[in-house]
C-alpha cells in the first residue's frame, strides 16, 4: 500500500513541477562548437529595464551561465546580449449560460444571459543572445515570455524561474 502511495505522490509531483507558466524556445547554429566556449561577457546595451529588474536578470543569468561551466572574462569566447520587452495583452472572456426557460420549454420563448468581460495586462519577455566573439555571429538564442510585468511580487519570483527555463536549453542537445 505504501508503495502505491509513494508512486502516486511521485507522479503528482512530477506533473506539477513539469508545467511551466512560461513560453520558452531556443535556436542555435549547427556549426557552433559549444564545447569550446569557456568564457563570457554580458552586454546590456538593449536591456531597457528598471535597475531592480535589471539586477535580477543579470544576477540570475550569470548564475545560470556559471552552472553551465562558463566564467566571466575580459577576453571572452561569447558575448552575451540580453534584451527585454513587453506587450499589452487583452483577454476577452465570454460566458453563455442557458438562462431561464419561458413559455414552451427549452426551445420556446425565454430569457437568457450572456456575460463578456475583458482584462488588460502587460506580459514581458527576455531574449538571451550568445554571440561568438571571434566571428561576431549569433550561435545561440533563447527567448522566454510570460512574465507578469505589472506585479512586482510576481516579477521577483518569475525572473529567476524564466532565466532558468531559458538556459535549460543551453548547450543545445544535437540530434
């Protein structure tokens, strides 16, 4: 009996932890030799964030790169360019319950109600470009979107999580 409960709990935990609220994708150059990259330098020319979010992104990115075996250096193998953007999203929801039936049963005259509402919010995205410093060509790109830009508490949780999700795909697993 304990064995079945353990298996059920393990399956539930795996199911809950494998779902990410973010949309993450990556692409890479087939010709890149990812094992030869040992050092990096972060360039933040296009990182238009407030100072708090910028520190969150850069600290988490550095941590993720170091877990991949890369080290910061002044004469790097990779230039890491980080960008952030956001867009306004409008969700439209509509409900059409059956309502009340009038004379003639469900197919006759009657009153029904429909409700439509919208919600507007800003959704953020982070783009990480890895550029070969010698050839100055893009060798890997990771993009993650779905950050709740309007909520400081959500950003505090989501930025480290989305950076980990983005960098999970580096180095790419060649097929």
